[in-house]
C-alpha cells in the first residue's frame, strides 16, 4: 500500500521545527505563501523553544519523532 503524502501545512511545520531546533534564523523560511509561511514560523518557534529548553540531541529525539511523523 502506498503511503499518502502529508498535508503541506504539516510538512511546513515540521521543516520549520527542524530549522528552529538546529538554531537557524527565522529569516531562512523558504516560502512566501502566507499560510505555509505561518505554519513554518509556528514550527520554528516551537523548535527554538525546545532548543532553549535543552531538548536537542538524544534528550529531544522523542519530541522530534512526534513532530516529524505525526
């Protein structure tokens, strides 16, 4: 059975989360589409928050897996 493609908004959130957790700037958002940009920024904010809370590397792998494969 084929795997369905994810919703584009979920994908933008996951990509933004990855950018935030890795410490990249929010100016690196790859899209100008209003809805996708907002989802990316929401993910980026959550990723930055987790980065500041120390949920990077092994300590945050459970959170990253939930965001990426939800």
